């Protein structure tokens, strides 16, 4: 029995020593990436950015395992890549919404023209909006004196 314990004890210690090291920040980044990938609205909209975020997280994990001292930098980079992936996916959601609303508008204009009897030119024929010109301040009429906080100049 002692012999078995003497054999198992070093093996058990070796197994504990070789257990993979982890970081709470690294695990949080992995969880956030998995959540983004599973998100039904954002999941597949930024695949390239998500792969880059995944690679950055893997690089941070390798840095942690190697203990090379670059873990903080790689965690920061992975977090940034993850934010970029989320922003790109959100941008695509907005772009898709704009396309859908544009289609609704294009379908509604002819119906509005029929119902209201008004002529609305198609978008390609509409003039570009002119930005407002910088207007000069209006001049005061000559008969009204200008009011100033400065004292009047001495009469000569």
C-alpha cells in the first residue's frame, strides 16, 4: 500500500503542476466571444473580425502558458479585436435596417402618389439638398443708433 502511495503521489503532483493556467480576464474574453457568436442578431455578421478576435484570444492564452510577460498587451489587443467585431456586426445590423426601410419607402411612394394625387419624383431625380449659406448679420437701419457697451467717443 505504501508502495502504491509512493508511486501515485509524484504522479498526482505532476498532474497538478501541469494543469493549464488561466486568467479571469482571458476567460471573460472567451465568454464574450462565445456570446457574440451565439447572438441571433449579431452572430454571423462580422465573421472575419470574429476570427481575428479568436486568434487574439488564443495568442493571449499562449502568452499566459509561456509566461512571456506579454499577457497584458495581448489581453488588451484581444479585447480591442472583440470590440471591433461587435461594432462591425452592429453596423451591419443598422445597414440592413436602412436597406429594409429604403425598400419600404420606395414601395410606399407610388401608393402615396395614387392616394394623395401628388407627384413625388423618384430618389434619383430629386435634387441634392443645398446646405444653408452663411448669412451675414442684418444691418441696422441708419436712423437707429447702435447700442454699445463702450462709452461714446468724445465729440470733436
